[in-house]
C-alpha cells in the first residue's frame, strides 16, 4: 500500500487539503482524493488503493454504462416520466413557474448484482447501471473522482476497479446505498422515498435487508429503520464487494448525478423531480405518531456552521419566539424523534436547510410552512411544490444574497426582519 504521509505533506497541496478538511458532508474525502490525483497522477502507484484502504492492485474492467430503470427486470412504475408545470411558491418573486420533464419513479429486480461502497452504479451483466433517465445525461458537470471505483468514463463506458479480497454474498436485498447517502437531505429526499416505493409497489419480502453504505452517517440507517421497523440493515463495507443474487433497486425522485461540480446552478428544469408524484408517494398519515405534549409550532433553527445563513438570525428567531414558535436544532434529535415532532405540528418555519425536509415531506399534511430562503430557489421550488401538493400552505420569505457561494442557492442572504414580521402577521 502506498504511504500517504509524503503526499499529504506536499506543500503544494496544503491549500486544497485545508479546503477538504473544512468541507461539509462527504466532500472532504472527495476533495482530498481530487487533490492527490491532480498532483500525483490518476494512475500513481498504489494511490487509489491507499485512499480506499485496500491492499495491492485492484482488478480493472471496462463496462458499458446503462440506465438503471431500463435494466430492471419486470419494473413496477409508481409514476411515468411526464412533463409537469411547477408554480412559483407563495411569497417568492412572481413569475411563470417552470416546465419540467419529470423523471419516472419505479422499482424492479437486478439479478446477480455487485455493489461496492460509495459506488454510484450497480454492476450486473457486464454493465454498470446508473440512475440516469432520458435527456438527463450531461445536464451537470460532475466530479468523476466522487465515485472511487471509476477511473475513465468515455463513449458510454467506464473503466472500473474491483478491490482484492473476499466478496460478501446475500440472497436478496433492497438497495439503499450510494455516495449521496452521506448527506442528510438526500437520505430524506432520495432514499426514504425508495423505501416507501418498495412498500407501495411490492419489492423484497419483509425479512430481506436494506443494503446501505457503511460510510453513511448513523442517521441514514436510523431513518430507514424508523420508517421500516423490523427490516434488517446490512452495510456495504469499504473495499469489500457485495454480491446480491436478487437486488431490488428503485429510481430516485430527483436526478442526482454523483457530486455535481461546484459553481453550477440547479434550476428545476434539470432536477427532474415530479412534485405531484412525490406528494402521492408520501400521502397518508405521518409514519410515527406525535409525542403527547410536544410543541405545535416549531422554528427549525440552523446551526451557525452551515451554509444558507440569514443575516440578523437572532432578531429573526426572536420574532418567531414572540409568535409562539419553539426553536429546535433538529440535528440534535434522533430521526425517529424528528418524525414524531413533525407529526404533531400545526405550524413550522425556519431558514432553508435539509432539516426542513422532515416536516415538509413527512409531517402532518395540514401544517403551515413559512420558509426563509435566498432569492434563487433553484431545485427547492420542486420540493416546496411537493409539500404544497400534500395539502399544506407553503410560503417563502426570500432574501437577497450577501456574498458569493460555490452553489448559488447556498449563499448567505439578508431577509429584512420587517418582512418576516409581516409574514407572521399574515398567518
């Protein structure tokens, strides 16, 4: 195995390594790998093996890439691909809305599948299956190094690595793994709906496990177990391939290619989520009942270390407290507790962040939402439309950006406290 110490000590890499260590979610390891590859060559001796923790040289094979949905055996569709109109949310800058070619939602079977930790694709039948549907490829510039097993993608094929050592085996499982599970928001918007789809359409039998990534945070598995109590979890370990004889796989509600490069916009037209279909998938009572005596009005606070911070955060929080909202830092709660909190709400509010996805998507459908957000709604307009399609009133108080951001919709922003006070007065 290559010794990483000299590579990490390279002065030329210091700024990139510092950036990697300060990055949120799973970006740190990805940025570090990018830095090392850029400085020492994509095929540097032992570099990939060292980064992935696997001894020796990995086997290589070139596989054809194919769309996941078209490769599923006897796929069961929850919603077909469709063109949908998405209106501008209440309170946002007026406009015509968006015309979106929404992706299909479906689940089906893959036989003799091979799954690797943090892999974007599933290998089967001499192909690597990627969740890309018609017209989606090329919408975003992606960072190929985000998939640690891919070296060279060209002309519809990919050179793939396979770590040495034993292969674990399962008879049957539901695939809920992948690099996007590193982020809590994607657990809620991408992976939890897959689990609901399996329950609605019929998938693996109750005793078959959910297959998740060992690199995913504990909250990812805890959320899935709260939504499917009794169904076991199996974790795909880094550097240890998993062969599954009957693997159930589903499409994600939104197009989420592996780690889009920073600096791009993510407008609704390219995100491809169908708000009405997602609302129908989430229809019904909340997954867990509320706790007796829990607050009915909650302000979902945002930790200072996170992006999308509104100016005058303390003054804005005080306005909500005066209006009867209880501030909550949801990341301090276990996923089951977050589900129970959302189930009992009549009103909720807060600066946009992934923690708001819990009440928007899984909470009581009649609860009113008041969301603070930068002017650039981007793909969040689709999620707000899905929440509104569940029957709730969703309003936005938009603020002007007050600084640059690698992703425009993640900028810090200024929301005038008087605009918040006016919105609260109109409740």
